[in-house]
C-alpha cells in the first residue's frame, strides 16, 4: 500500500498525550501508525475510529519497547505499511518513582528502555525512510531532565539521555532529517497516584501560568515542529507554563 498522505508513527499512542496527538495529526491529513504495549483495546478502538472517518488511514502495532528484538520488528511493520514515514514521535514512556537504596536493575532497564534506548534504535532503524521524505523526529522529553526529581533518578537520567540524543542526532541526520524535542511540564497527572493532591496544587501555584497544560499544547507544538519549522533542529521546547523558570 502506498500513499500521498504524510505518515506519522507515534509510540505509546493508545491513550493520553499520544492518542490526542494521533487524532490531531490525523485530522490534519496524516496517516497514523499507532503503537501500544498493554493498551491493545484502546489502540484498536482509536484505530477503528480513525479508519471510520478515513478508510485505510491508521494501523495499530504492538511492541514492548523493553524487548530488544521489538524495535526492529516495529520498524519493519511500520516500513511495510505505506513505505513512507514523515514523522516519528518518541512518546512512549515508563514513569514511576524509584527509591535510592532499593532501586533494582530491572527498574533501571525498564525506565531506560522506553525513555532512551528504544527511541535511539527506532530512530536508527527508521532513518532511511525518514530521509526519503525529509521527515523529522520529535522526542518527548521532560522538564525534569534538567531539574531531576529526587525520587525518580533513573527516569530523569533516561530523559536526560533522550535530550542528549536529540542534540546529537540533529547534527548526524541534518540536512535531510530534523530532530527536536518537547519538554512537557504538568499536562496530565500520572495514573498511579505518585503525586498527592497537595503536591499537585503546590506545583500549579508556583507555575507562572498557574494551571496545567493540555495534550493539545503538546500536539500543536509537535505539529509546529513537523510542519512550520523547517529551519529548527536540535532544539528542546519546554511546554510547561513557565514551570522550569521557577
Ligand atoms: N503527563 C505529563 O504531564 C507529562 C509530563 C512530563 C513529560 N511527559 C512525557 O510526555 C509523554 C506522554 O506522557 P503521558 O503521560 O501521556 O504518557 P504515559 O501515559 O505515562 O505513557 C504513554 C505510553 O507509554 C507506553 N509505554 C510505557 N512503557 C512502554 C514499553 N516498555 N514499551 C512500549 N510502550 C510503553 C504505554 O503504553 P501501553 O499503555 O500500551 O502499555 C503508555 O500508554 C511521555 O514521554 C512522558 O514522559 C508527560
């Protein structure tokens, strides 16, 4: 199958920011490769919804990015869908606290797999396709890559690695492929109750914009980088309501 439409692969796109981004790009004419690990039902339901509005415009691919053999398989399936890729969004991310003194190597490997290692190898595997379309990569980092949280050391280290990857690969892949990043602040609270209501309110109170962002803030910044910024590469844009200034 081939297409005149642009094609985007968004990792971790069954729910939340990834799913919103998939819908945002689909409504602007992109064909979408959704990716999921555990959220198969949500991914398939979103796929069916997007295909109902435009036939053959979406597929959903499964891969556990902690499985070192999964990147190549995901890349191969993405390649063989429409033989085209214009945008890779490395969005999938494991996120949970790890207490120093009790952190296990399994947690370290898991956090680095989705947040740093898979983005690198997926980008490497898909670079030839991105080069053909003068495409771009957008890595979803985190403002806490620069302001590491005390109870999330390996997560913050992994996001710092993703930031370094962005700056390095922007040089490696220019001029054919641009590589940028977005560092969100508070957009959607985590689902596992990692932050208390009081901590959430305190964080918002010291954020200059005094509110959370929305998935649309992230999606439209990805869209800006992909569609409106041909001279921008190697940049990380904080979308955080000014939180990183405080
Ligand atoms: N939410 C925020 O306020 C916030 C703040 C700062 C940065 N960010 C960054 O923005 C991005 C999106 O945030 P979010 O809150 O929407 O993300 P999320 O819901 O925490 O995670 C997105 C998806 O990542 C996938 N994932 C995790 N580990 C994986 C693995 N080993 N293999 C494959 N998929 C894996 C999960 O897919 P399945 O459900 O299919 O398993 C999950 O649905 C992330 O990179 C996050 O670090 C978000």
